C-alpha cells in the first residue's frame, strides 16, 4: 500500500475535496478484517513491544474527525491489541472550568506518552483551532497583546507546529490521522446509532446539531491540514467511509513510523549477563533439589 499518497505535503495548499472519502473498499470489509488486519496488528504489536522494552522513544498519535468517523473503532480494533502497559488513551472533550483557566495546550500534558509508550489522543489540542474557530469561541484574553483577533489562528498554528517539533526533537514522534468522512456516510452511521438500542449510548444530540456547520468544519479542516502538516509531524487523510480500509491504513502507517524508529529489545551485557547466567543456573538447580517430606 502506498501510504505516502495519504500524507499531506509540507507547506501545501491541498483541497480536502481532492481526497476521497471512499476508495470503494467497503466491499472488501470482510477480507480486510479477517485476512489483512490480523497480520498487520501482529507486526505492530511486536514493534510496539520493542518500543516499550527499549524505553528510548515515544509516539503521540492524534485522531481527529467529526463524530462517527471511526476514531473510537480504530482504538478498539487496532490499538487495543497492543501491550496495555505501553499504551495510554486520552479523550478530549469540552474544557473543564479548571482547564479553561490555563493556556489551551495545558490539558495536553496528561495525555503525553512516556518513553516506550504510544499515547493516543481521541480528539486533541487541535480542537482549539477547529471547534473554537467554527463556533467563534475566542475571547479577547486569548489573543496575544500584539495581535489582532483575526490573527489568532495563524498564531496557534505556529505554536502547535513549534510544540510538535519540540516533542520530536526530544524523542517523541507525532503522527496525526484525519478521518475524511462524507456527509452521507455520517448520516447513515448516526441513524444506525439512533435506531439501534444497543448503540444509543454512542449517540449525542449534539452530533446532529453540529451537522449544521458541515461546510464550516470542512473549510476549517482544510486550513488546519495545510498549516500544520510538517516533515516531523505529518497529517494523513484517511478515506473514512471505508471503515476497515481506514483501519488498515492506520496500521500500516504506524508500522512505518515504528520501523523508522527501529526499536530493539535491550541486550544484557557485562556483569549483568554473568549474573543472569548465575540466576538461570540457580533456578534450574532447584529441579534437582530434594523436596523435604
């Protein structure tokens, strides 16, 4: 699979409409789920185990999309198969009163991975240049003293880019997935959640209200993708209407990131290696000890 065609070029002027929401892969759902995903997850799991054991690098994964685009399912079907000790997931919702008292990136910190971990952000700090922009939630005290209110978005894009570069330079790779879903597909998925009692819990009335701002969201997404896809922290646009195809792409891209990091299991050397031999012998000798009556 050519994953590069899903990557947003640096300093680009892409049009979101140029990226398909579907590549006609729905018909392959069963095959991808049963015959492709298991092998990819197995490879991803092995690389993640090495990352966790080595504890040198970390990965921050950003999942960004409108409701019902597939973020939760990607976590459930792909990332949840990894070693739980080396995985952390954080969901971003409306800022709490405490979070609102701080700078907009402050609430990110609890979601950051440690070395050896993959940290997943289900929505993210990008909400502060998406929802905040669509609904015009910027207050005067959010704007730097030397800037005008309409300049705040370029300021925040720069700040986000700088922070992601800071993370990368300190050993934490940032990879960002945008689930590009069509309006028709979202309607069908929302209706399924509303009509199926077992899925009602997944539905929020606000999901339908937000559809009224569909065009505004698309414009905002496009601007965000163009301004914040960098060489060190790229965006990947996924054809989210094809749910299992999108999960396959996430798996392949994550494998590529981990292969670039190239983690290895730590080797025991020197005195520790000799001590290891002694303890192996000690435990093996226990088999030969007589069990007291």
